[in-house]
C-alpha cells in the first residue's frame, strides 16, 4: 500500500466517522470556489457538493437545490 492509498483510507474513515465536519468542509470549500470564480461554476460546484454528500451521507446532499 502506497502513501496515497493510506492517506485516502484515512480520509475516507474520517469522512465516514464525522459527516457533520465533512459537510461543513464541503460547504466552505464550495463557497470558496464560488467566491474565487464569481459564481461562474456555481451549478457544477453544487453538483459536486451533492455528490460528496451522497457518498458520505453528510448534510451537504440535503442542502443542495434540486435541478
């Protein structure tokens, strides 16, 4: 197992154990991207946030508007 595999496993474990923190981080990350791009990619960012929320069961999936 390589360094990146180990890091990925730890990140996945953290995300599964802490969905509330994961959701907050995903939301803040999306807001940061939106602020830096002037909301140019807001739809894509929202879809990415929803996908991450779906994968890890966080609230990010529930907070996204349906398209």
